[in-house]
C-alpha cells in the first residue's frame, strides 16, 4: 500500500522550532513583576480556601487538579468547571498538582489520582464543581460578615464580590477571613445552560509553556547532584538474567554503578545519559529465555485461529438463539478479521527520578496514576506508604502506558543503591519499544443470517485473543472472564453498550494469552471491536442489497442512530462526491459517549490511498470546552489512523522485533485528513472524549476503501495490502 500526500516535507527540527519560538516570545515579553514586598509575609497571606482553591492577595487563583495532563486537556477542563462555580476571573487562574501523599494525609480529599478511560472530567465533574461552589460561598460569607449584611444579598463575579448597597471587594481581600470559615454542608451547582466559563472554547492553560519550550516534562527534570541511569531488561518478556560482566564497563567514562534488578534487568548509573547508555551498550549480558524463545508471530496467530472454533468461550452478550437463527436464515454471511499488537509510541519514553533515604522516598515523574506510582515506590523502597510521595510532571504522552508504574519501581530500586542521590532513570527508545504493554492482539469470526427481506435475524461474534485483565489485573477477572474484552459490544450499561437491536445475538470470547504483556492502549478494545462490527455491518448490508446507512438505522437504538445520522448529514452522505471519492461509515458507544465517523477516501489507479476527510459526530452528554473536544477528536483520528496504516508489533524468537521509529512507522502530518467535528450533546449524562472516536477511524476508512476498490481488507495494518482494483 502507498499513501498519497499533498504537503511538502520540512527540515525544521522540533528543538530548533522551540528555541526560535521562545526567542520570538521573549521579544514581546515585558518582564513585569508584581510588588510583593516581604516574601515570607506574602506567602503567609496566600490562603487555601479549600482543597481545590487557593487565593493570592493579588486575586490570583490556583486551582488544584489531581488528574494528570498528557495533552488531552483534562487540566484546563477541570479548571474551567471549578472556576465556573467559583465565579473567578479566568485570566487570573493557574493550577498545581497536589501529591498522592497529601491526598492520603487528608483522607483522599482529591479522591482519584488515576487518569485513563476518558474519566478525568466525567468522573470528577461533580466534586470539583462542588469544591468551586463551596469556596465561592465561603468568600461571599466572609465579605458579608465584614459588611454586616446577609450573605444571600451578595454575589460574586469575575473575582469581585458586590452588595446592592454599592459595597465591593475582591477575592484576595477576603481570602484570609474566608479560609477560617466552616465550609457549607451543601451547595447548589449551576445549570449548564448558565455557564460562562465552562462550556466555552477557552485557550488551554498549558499551551504557552509547551509551544515556547518552557514546559518541563519528567525527562527534562534536573536536580543538584543528580545522576542518570538507563536499563536493559531481558529482550524476551518473562525471561531472566543469566549473567553480566560489570567489570567490563565500570571504568568507562562517568560510570558510577552497575547492578542487576529483579533477576531480569541490568542498570547502569552514570553522570550523563550518554555515558550510561554507552556503557550499557558495551555491557555483555547472557539471558535465559527458555521455551519462550520458541514463540513467533506465526505461533501466536495459530493460537488465536484455534480459538475461533473452540467449543469453550466466555459469553459477553446473548439474546435468543443466534446459532439456530443463522442455520434457518435465507442467506448466511461469514468473515474473519484480525488485529495486531500495537505500541503506545509516546514521544517521551518512560522515565522517573527518585531520591531514596532510609526515612523517605520521593519520585518525580509523568504518571497516569499518582497513587499507583506511590504504591510502587513504597514497595520498591521498603518504606511505609506514608513515607513516600510522587511529584507529578506533565506527560509527554500517556495513551494508557503510563498507567503502569514499572519504570517508577526501577527508578526507586536504582536510587536505593545510592541513598541520598537523586537518580533519573531514562528508558532508551529501544527499551521503551520492546518492553511496552501492548494493545492486545485478537481475531474475530463473525457469522450473520439474513431473512428473505434482508433483515439481520441472527449474529454470532466470536472473539479469540488476549485479555488485558489477565495480563495486568487478574484479580478483576469475573469467574475467569474479562468483561473489558467486550467494550462496545456489552449488553447494556452506561459505559460501552451495544447499539444494535438483533433478535438473536451471541458475542463470546475464547481467551488466548501469549506471553507478550497486553495493556490499556488509547481506546482499548473498542478499537478492534468497532472494526469487527462496523466492517461486518457493511458486508451484511451489501449481502442484503441495502445502503449501509439505511441498513444500520433500521437496527440502531435512538442515541446511536442520532449520532450516526448527524455525522452522515454533515458529511453529505448519499450526495454526489468528486470523481473517485467514496464514503465509509462507522459508529460505536465507548467510554460513556456515542460517536460516529464518515470517511471520504480515494484510491488511485496505482493503489495510492488518500484519506481526504473524516466527519465525526460525538455526543458526550455535556461539553466543557468545545474547542478542546474538536482537538481531541482530530488527535484521536491521528492516533487511530496511524495505527490502522502502520501499527504492528511482531514477535521473533520470543522478542519484539520493532525497536525504533525506523521499524515502527507513524502517520506524518501530510497524510492527515481534514477533520470536521459535529458536537451533538444531549445534556443528560457525562461521557468521555479522548478515547471514543479513535474506534471509528479505522472502520470508516476500511469501509470507504471497500467501496473504492471492491475489495475488503480484514486485517491491519494497511501497509501490507495492495489496494489496486483487481489486485
């Protein structure tokens, strides 16, 4: 397969761009400072109104956010919700992370520190809004007490409190008094229709520092006396370290220490990353991989194929008697699809800085789960959790990978070798690529039965493949079954329910777990499940002689149908397209939201694919920042299409073959289609944004390719396929 592009390449390097941007920004900087007087006295005047809100005397507002920012915009969205109820001046808002140790000491006042599953806003919105509202009421009460008027007669707006008599004061002026008050027991939250800050397309709070290069990520962190470490684990996951020749590298420039950890890895500590990496490259190691070295991609594929016809399987969704309905159908349609392992490819490889003493262990890192990172630090250090803490940094990409804390554990084990010295552990790109927790590989056999009128009367969906919970959280299996496998196909619920009404339905899973660790990858199992279901729906529609949209709308439940129709209407589905252009559609419910996509593609006579445009509709219930949602939808298509075009991890002799971006390609900017987003909120629930729309990227494109070429692609990535008609 070739990809047709329309933009030229540029040789501008990111680092040079950031330096140039910083210089330009500096040219316009006025360098102003507020007169704060005595530093200690000023610090004493800064008041915490409650766990969420800190007010400075100059009316600056610091909002504390426990969820992690990794480019998805959760930070700004949650700040908007707090600021909306607080009634503060948005121009004076900044933010900070509390630490999980502080959360522990304060009876988990900030609640969940985990950021994944598109839950950052939807699961926090209630209590962060209450935090802002409570702080507002306390500030108003303090002003009213000073004026000796009823608080009910006062109002707050833009960080100013007023009374009908003409009295006026600012948040900063009453913050000290407000901080002494008892928080209200209950507060009334605003109706979203009255929002002035939330619901608006405001600029993100983290953008300026990112585009000027000022933003510090974990990998950028520096500390006095800090040393740098890097690690090499057994290339075969599950293998062991047999021996290593430390003496060979201990005298190399800058090397401070060489040691083994966990029986399967070696760490080199040096004065710089380059010296640590150079020494590690020269280190002779022997590995014990046992029978795992016999595993190949082909043996994994054979394992999955066997599961497609196995008699035993976990049932995730069942209605009626699908097998009997299919056997009695007028027409039977069958297809088998497959989905490969995929890597998270975060731009910032795994890293963490740790400082250990017998009294305390601290970690600085980007993490999607601060409390899990703290628990990992406690376990590795041997100290009680109360003597450990994690200082979160912004993430240079997460996508589910930084929900794990394996790299945190390694950093602490390294720091424990040199008490009192900060150790920054950095995984090389090669280590990161070959020791990920990969998007699970699965296959799917779908069998459908149509009656004489072209109605779907029976459907059997057999998934064979890996379980993420079996890899990472076996305690969460339900009588051996992994419910996460059925994302987008579940019988009901508010998270990822199946949208079609089929009179006879069976969706089951034959669990097959190779030794490669499966993990949560942005969009998780809705990605392949949407491909399986939505591409097969097109195949069924074709067999029934019906339009794919009309065929779906007959079976889809109202919210699913509404979002698909919104996308189709906006894209002009069914209307004439430029010559050689074709539409493909797909829909799914995931992470509590309803999403749909319409892809417009062309395939040239020599087989070059051009994805011209994707129109996406989403109903997340409520919209906190519409501009942010549009960027998340576009970003999710960049991620999902990159995986569809190129994403594939293969296994040879038990080890991952891909080691860097030369062997694991990503979509370039000139391959990115135009994305148009339709927001269709119904304001009756809270859904996620960052992950759901990824799932409709691949199937909408695959369905359009089938129309353009007359051939059906049933396994990814697309780079392996010749798309010329008749080929």
